[in-house]
C-alpha cells in the first residue's frame, strides 16, 4: 500500500503557545520521529482538511532500540556457510537465559499476581501483536490440556483476532481502540491480570490494552526486549529483557521471541503450580485427551504413589479419570468421595489434602 505523506505540525501540550513546533512527514497513522510527551498531531490533507489526534510515545524512530540495532557478529551473515549460520544463532540464543536471569524478581511477581487472580476467580490475559501475540496465544492454548483448566482461564489476545495468528492483519497492531474492544468483549474485571507483550515495547495495541486494564483496576505487567520501553512505563510491572541485537537485524521472532516464550512459560507454569496444579513435579490435572496422555496419567499415579500399574489404573477409573483424586485416594488410603472432599478443602493441593484429617 502506498503511503500518503502529508505536512504535519506537532504541538507540545506542555507549552501554552506554539513555541515548540516541529515539521515532518507522516502517513495517515504515524509520525516518523521519536517523541516523549503527549502531542496534538495536526494533519493537513491535500484537500486542505485539518485533522487533530493525540499521540503519545508512539514515534517510529526505531534506531535507538536494541532490537533494531545490527549485531556485529553477523555483519557477514549472507556469506556464512549453513554450519556457521546455525552456530552463531545457537551461540546468540545461549545469551537469552542469562538476560532473563536479571529479570527473575519481576517475573516472580507476575507469577504471584497470576496465582492471586486465579484464586479470586480471575483470569490471566496475554496481549500482543505479530510474533508476540502468537506466543501469548500459544501459551494460553497449552494450559487447558496441561493443567485441566477451562480455556477462559488463560486468554491470549492477538491484534487482528484469530486470523492474525497465521497471516498479518494490516494496521491491527496500531490500534489502541481495538485492544479496548477485545478486553471489553471478555468482560475484564479488577480480579484479572493483563500482561502486555511487545518485543519493541511500543506497540499501540498493547499500550491501549494496558491503559484500559489499569482503568478497570487490574494488575498489569509488560514484557519487552528493550529497556525503558513505553509498555514498561505504562504497566505496573516491567519485565524488560536485553537480549542484544538479533542475528538478523530487527527479526524479533528470534532471540526476543525466545525470551518472551521462556518468560510466558514461567508465568503460566509458576502460577498453575501455586494453585495446586502439580504434586511434586507431576502434572496431576493433566487431561487424558489422547493415548499418550492416557498412559502419562497412569505413569503419574505410579510415580506419585509407588503402586503397580493395575492399582493405578483402577484408582484412576474409580476417581472418574481424575489423576489428582486417584493420587489422594492412594496416599490417604480413602475412597474417591473422601479424596474429593479433601481436595476441595485443600483448594486442590494434593500435598495438603493428604495431610487433612477426615471430617
């Protein structure tokens, strides 16, 4: 699509007069300079029509972002052999966990907030565009089969909707209003947690979602791969990982995407464990949706209790397919009904249910 360039005037709202005026060119949505305050953007179309719109920290000058700088180790990427390419990529990927290690306290706080949201009947929302949005949707989709939770408990929202998961939806990530509409459609409440994901840290869709979530009273967190990001400033909690420049300049599906996925793994897994979805390190709420998971359920009961296969299978059947109930039955030496009562009193935590006295 051809860009329509126009003459624009940026007037800082921090000045009572027009002393701070800059001129530049822009397409119909964005200004191609970086600015830090809230401005009134006055556009003049070829027909002489003046339009005003407020813009905030949305400049498109990407040169100062770590994710957009060039990696000195791969300046000759186009001349490398296949082995050299995969070697340097592997070496660069190894830097990601080290970068994440500096953010573990912030990630742990996000885990705490997510667990608290679940305990109050709230939900975890991921919001992003492009690769960031797809990673959020992917992590959310894995929670029901892994932890036996309803799909509404962890929700992945991607700018442009489901279609955007497999193809780009032009302009979707640039709309703050779309984010608000998406959250309203899911009935966002103060009991929920909203996590905005954007490698650049400036995606308008994510910024709009975070602002709306704060107005509702939600805890908000941001995951970015640039320090001092706009979404980090907009959220209550900033998780900002500096992975260094990408192997392929600006391709944030690489190290940045890897960092985001690792962090999402921590948030979803940590919060589920905190709400009783694991006993020891076993997935006790796994859903038996295929033959592999059917066998895994049996192995989990065997590993947790030390019984033979026949007894494990019988306990699972008696528990109506619930691995968690079967384990509680065997370790507390009780029937399925009592095991279910114990688990209810223990808020789903197997270890606590085993220790409870019989009512």
